[in-house]
C-alpha cells in the first residue's frame, strides 16, 4: 500500500512539472508574439489614428514632466558630430523618421488646450486692466483697442504658451502726420519708415497728444514706448493673483507675468509668461511698429525708424493653405491634457486663428516642428523664429504658384528635409528676403560668427539619411 502511494505521488510530481514547463513555454511564446506585433505596429509608417491621438494625449502630462527635466535636445555637438551612441542608433533604427516626427509633434510640440486656455485668461486679465487705464487717459494717449497677433493667435505656438504678442494701435490726428519711406532717406532703409509731424503752421506744437514724443519733428519710437511704460508702472501691482514686472530692454514693452502662484507652499510653483506690447501706427494699408532698426545703435539716423509690419499679409497667406480655416470647431486646442474633448463653454474666442485637424495635410505640422527645433537647438537659436516662418512662406509661395496647395501627410519627412535644405541655402547666401518686401534681409544684424555656426550645423545634417537625421534631431 505504501509503495503504491509513493508511486502515485511521484507521478503527480512528474506530470505537475511537465504541466508547469508547458505553461511557462506557452507564456513565453505569447509574450514574444505580442512584442513582435507591437514592434511592427510602432514602426509602421503611418499618421496616428484617433485612438493613437487619445493615447498620446493621455500620456502627455507625464511625458511633458519628463521633458521639462530631461528635455528634447539636439544630438549634434557644436562641431557637428553626433552624440548618439551606436546603441542609440540600433535602438532607434526600427522607428521611421515619419513615426519619430509624429511622436515629437504630439509629445513635445503641441500645447495642451488647458495650458493655452489658462495662459490666455491671465493675459486677458492683465490687458483688461491696462486698456482701462490707458482709455481713462485717452486725452494724453489716444489708442484703439489692442490687437492680438503672432504665433499664439495664429495657432502656431509650440512647446509652451510663454509669449503673447499684442499691438497698441496709436490714434494720430488727421492732417498732422505722414509716413516717409526709409528708402527716401539718407540711410536708404527699406522696410522702415519715419513718422513725421506736418502742417505745423496750421496745427502748432502742442495740438497733438503725441507731440511730447517728437525728436526733430519725427516721432521717436523710444519715447513712445517710454510714454506707455509710465502708464504701465501704475498698474503692475494691481493684483495679488499675479506678479507683474516691466522690461524695456528689447524691441517692445515686455510684461513678465508669474501666475498660478501657491503662497502656501514654500517652493516656487508659479508659471511664467511674457506679454510683448508694441505700439503701432497705421496709415492706409501700411502698419509700422515701434521696433528698432538693427543699425540704430551704430548710427543716429536709424534711431527714429519704425519697422513695417506685415501681419495682415501673413494671415492671408496662411489662410490660403489647404486645410486651414479660421473656425473654432475643429481645433488642436480642443483637447485637454488628458486627451478629452473640452467643454462647450471652454471653446476659445474668435481672436484665435485655428487650424482644422486635417491629418492628410502636413504643412502647418511641418512648420511647427521646425519652430520647435529652432527653439530647442542652440545653433539655430542664433536666428529668430520669424526667420523660420519666412522660409515657410517662401516654400508656400513657390508651391502656390505651381497650384500645389496640399502637402500630403506621407510627405512629412521629405517636406522637413526640404525645409532644412531651403533654410541652408538662404544661410549660405547670407540673405533671407522678407517674403512681403524682398529688399529686406532678415539676416541683417546677425553676427557673422553666429551665421557660420548655423551654416555648419545645417550642412552637417541635410545629407544624412532618415535614421541618422531622426537620431540627431530628436535625441532625448
């Protein structure tokens, strides 16, 4: 009896071990099969589906927190050599450039709706107080309602809603002022204008609210900015919700705003944005902004020049792109940080120019990716973001002239490469003409040494294959 029990126990142990090994083998096989299926899916060359977008958005918050600490950085050393190891190259070789561009766009470039909405509400609060203060002093500073423009309001802002551009339209009295083209001056400055006081015999000095900003009968842009700065000083401490400081060191009046402040916590948890206020004068179809000429520090004759603004022409060109519509029903910003659709009451106001979500057209997506690369890379940082937009405008114009209004989604990698090559050609020639006034070179004022670094950087990457280009541009 005892021997039979022992035999039975041995058989149970024997068959139990076999079943266990079979179970382990099946689990390994299933796991390996699942991994192969996922690798095939992840490396497939296709735009993300709606489900992919939702998954991306749901992981965006954790991804963005990781990026704030680690950051996306260029994989190019200052000498143009690659900092990617062979292991990095091997690991990333299974991902196509198309897939990496979409990952970079959704995880890093696009701004979650709640961030844009919260920042824009802060800007509206600050500007509301400022406008009321200025209008109360309308006898001394007659202005029209502020005009929102720039990347945030064009739907082209990338990475973070940290800069908002606002124009302050100055009201000039009839028959007292005229514009003189910079080309008609000794300085021969295309793209710049002088604002001259005229008919002084009929309208003596003191009749205009802006006579206190004159220098040799011309309106001084620095004095105009100074006049608004004095008003701003009265309102910077109006709210306990925000910390507002003024900076006038650049080409505009900058309001630095800290918001989302938690006074109960010891550490600094506030967010930061900057409002760039720029006084502008409009006469007919010409807008001129109180921004300095690059030569103003070297020659006194340039100090009274006002820079021409082409924001109206830019908006028209952008709206000519296929897949673009100034509607708010189909906007990138309608997704909150978790991937859920925003509530109806949270829809942005019409002051935003918003793009239709058209996954078949990658034109705007390509521009935003290039803007993010420029903002994140130390070599390309030597040129302004407006230079990137201008290259895009030139590309658009050439294709619109050939009746090409559609950049197919499958062309995103080739369009990015075309963007880099086109920019490199402009850099090599040291001339980037303003799209709306070809006599203006946007590279004027950029140091020769910085232009050399930009050229070296671009030349080192435009000939790379897709895998190398992806590893160098989007190394984490």
